[in-house]
C-alpha cells in the first residue's frame, strides 16, 4: 500500500540532484491583485489581450480596457510630477478595477 502524502517530496527525479517540479496549491483560482502600481495595470492589459485572442471578451470591451489602462498609466506619470493628482488617479484605478471585475464575471458566465 502506498502511504505517500501531498506534503512529502517525491524522489522521481530523472537525474540525481536535479530539482523536481514543485506543486503550488492555488485551488485553481488566481488571486486578483489590487491595481496599486504600473505593473499591475500593465498585467490588466495583457489579461484583456489574452481574453480577446481567446474570444472571451468582445473587441469593444478590449478597446475600453485599453483606453482606461492608457489613461491610468498617463496619470501615474502625471502624479509623479504633481502629487495633487493622486485622487484623480485613485478614481480612475477604481473605475478600471470595476470594469475588470465586470469583465471577469462576464467571462466566467461564457465558460
């Protein structure tokens, strides 16, 4: 009888000393990160592009996301020069997060 448990390392490596694959437990769900920096906003654009290619969202929705991402990235640059614009940036980030939440819900229904 095999008594292997998921927490035990396996010794099925083809070469001695070679690193094996590591399983990351994520329950099949990706954690949605807050849009707090330029990199997170850029990942939203990549996600929308992938969804468009896979026909999970419409070209109109993808264009709207792209337009909002461009605006937010521009605001990030402007806030660096004029921190007084931070509330405007925050409002646009909230709008982009709401659009992405709606997009993910629509995408989940189509599956």
